């Protein structure tokens, strides 16, 4: 799937039940070997706070989409 990245690096999530992601989930972001895509997967430890997420370096939290990020 190809998506448009919005302001502040916002990436819209697919709108389907197979996605299994919810607002507040912590995701691990991995660059593919060919460096052409980013793989997102639910991180194993969903109990991290914002400081721990930032310190890890490859994690992000799913946040509600702000339509202004795509104007």
C-alpha cells in the first residue's frame, strides 16, 4: 500500500478490520532492506510511557488523524 505522508510525518492507517491497530497502540517502525518502505508492527510491550517510546528510537504511538495535517 502506498500512502501520502502528511505534516509532522503523519501516516494514515488502512481503514479495514485486518489492520488490528487502535488509537494508543505502540508500533515498531522498521525500514525494509531496500530502504523503499517502512514496516509497522504492533510492539510487544504496550505499557511504555512517552519517554520510553522516545528513548527507544524506533517506536511510535498511534494517534487520531488530524485532517489539518493533509491540507
